[in-house]
């Protein structure tokens, strides 16, 4: 039986909202739309291309489920980096902030993984699905008046 009958959540949602960074955004990637099997598949996709890591830690709230799945594949080796994960990167602020707090308490090497990135990530963060960069002066940039 499908427990989602009568409750359909779309992965991509057009709505105005305020992002974690305080920026006003006009569309959302609603990761709650994904089911456990899809999260497991995403973890597998990452593991096929990720360098080894000691442990994986998910940024609350969006990265927790993926962090737990990836942590199952941690090497536990002191010399391997810690992997910080999140679901969607918009500005990269959450990843930077989380890494800074962790480094202060637990000096280590770090890598990051996100499922989607709306903008280019910091150089230590890897992305499964990257939105293309659109430059403000791009003559082909579509104009949306909302």
C-alpha cells in the first residue's frame, strides 16, 4: 500500500520564501518529497564518486538523513577527512558555519557533500547536482517579474 496516497509533495516548488541566509528566493527544492529509497540511492551515488572519509555528519535539519546513510560507509580512520553533508546549498553559508564550529572543537580535514547546489559551492564541497551559474549581466538571462 502506498502511504503517500492523498499527500503528494513536489520536489521543485515555485513559491516565495526566505532562505536560511535571509535571501528572498522564488523557488524551492523540497527534499521532504524524497522517500527513504531515494535517499539511499543518493547515498550510493555519492559513495561511488566520493573520496574516503572518516565519518559523515549531517547539518540539521536537511542533511541529517543523508549524514546517517553516508556515515555507514565511514572508514573510522583518523587520517581520513570528516564529511559534512547537507541537502541543498544556496549560499554555502551553512556549510562554512558548520565546518568552522567543528574545526574549533575537532581540528581535522574536512570534505563536504550536498545533493543540490543553487550556486557554486566552496572549493571543499562536492555537489551531486549543480544548478548552472547565471551571471547578472548575461544577455540571455530570462527576466521574471514577480
